[in-house]
């Protein structure tokens, strides 16, 4: 288009240089200067229309980009973290064993492990301690096992997020996918914390059983020595 405009302008300029012929009453006069002027005007008008069309095209492209940027996903992918955490909490408690999720954890622990005192029935007391310790360890293992079964659904969810990321159009959808991935990272951290709590439950139940047993042995020995001292004093 610019090449033709240049040629037309050169032709018009050449015509402007041609001298006007004297006019006769009976002969039509060809005004080359006026023709060249009109040609230049039309060329200038054509150039303005072309520039305006290009500007409109650019504006339409910008509007299209803005529309793409504002497109969003109608439904997000957020997973089922609450259901997973509730299931993990349920399996962490085995029978009557003490669980980290118990509402009255402090009173249950004090009742199970009273500390320095001689039990009325040592065999029964030790059986309770051992049962609680084994229940805590079993609960921790069951939590780990349940988390391993959740990998399949989590992998499917991550595949969905990857598909959305690959097919995202515009900034809005890209931001939405980023938010979904960020939520999944937080949920994975929550599951990791739950697994750590279950592990601590098993470890502390075992340590509490060992400590309570040692205290009972010492308390029993102390009580026997006191009884012997009392017996000797009474003689």
C-alpha cells in the first residue's frame, strides 16, 4: 500500500510541473495542476482511512486480550481436605486408648498415668498402660496407612490442576490455577501435621507407659522400705 502511495504522489508532483496550455473558446481545458492537487488530497484521505483502520484493528485486539484476561473458571478444584482429616483423626484413636484429638485429653492422661503411687492391682494397671501404648502406636500406623490410600485421589486432583494450568487463557485463569495449587500445598501441610501428631501420640504413649512403670516400681519399693522401718520401730 505504501509503495503505491509513493508512486501516486510522484506522479502528482510531476503533473504539477507541467505548464498549463492556453485555453481556446471551443476546446476543453485539462487542468493538470488541479488534477494533481485532487489526487494528493485523495491519497492523503486514503492514508488517513488506512491508519484509522489499523488503529481500530489494534484496539479490537487489545479488547480481545482484556476479555481473555478476565475469563475465569466457573468451578475451582479444591479437594476434600476436611473429609480426609476427619478420617485420619478417627483412625488415630484405637479402642479406649488416648488420642491427640480427645476433648478431655488432660483428664484421660492423668487418670491413665497417675504418676508416683502404688496401684491397688499392679497387673491390671500395667495391662491398661500397655494397651494404651499399643493403641497409640497402632493409631499412628493406621493414620499413615490411610494417607497412603489417599495418594490416588490426590494424584488425580493434581492431574486436573495441571490440565487447567496448561489450558489457562489470560491472567485471571492463571491466577486461579495458582490459588488452587497454593490451597493444595496448605492442605498437604495439614496432612503432614496430622501425621506428625499421630507419630507423637504413639511415641508419648510408649514413653508415658515406661515412665509410669518406673515410678510405680520406685513407689512400691519405697512403700515396702517404709513398712519395714515401721515394723522395726514397733519391735
